C-alpha cells in the first residue's frame, strides 16, 4: 500500500468518526470524548502528511479507536 493510499484510508476513518460524532444516541459525555479524539486524529493526520508521524502508527491507533466505538 502506498503512502497516499494510507493517507486516503486514514482520512476516510476520520470522516467516519466525524459522522459518528453526530449520532443522536450518544450522551453529551460520549460526544465530547469523540470530539476530542477527532481533534487529535485530525492534527495527527496533518503531521503524517508532513512526515512527522508514521502513517502506519496512526492507522493502527485510529483503527483501535474505531473498534472501541463498536
């Protein structure tokens, strides 16, 4: 998988989290937790684009977070 493909996949995961943030069944506390995670992942995504963070590390972390949300 190329670096660009990894970035595209991570971006789609971030979009999934953004969508999940608006789930009407979430409590205020859960919504705030997801918003904080979304902010962190968005910033880390930017760092991956700049080469400051390894894309594989972010991919592993964000997939773990998505698994936890299920």
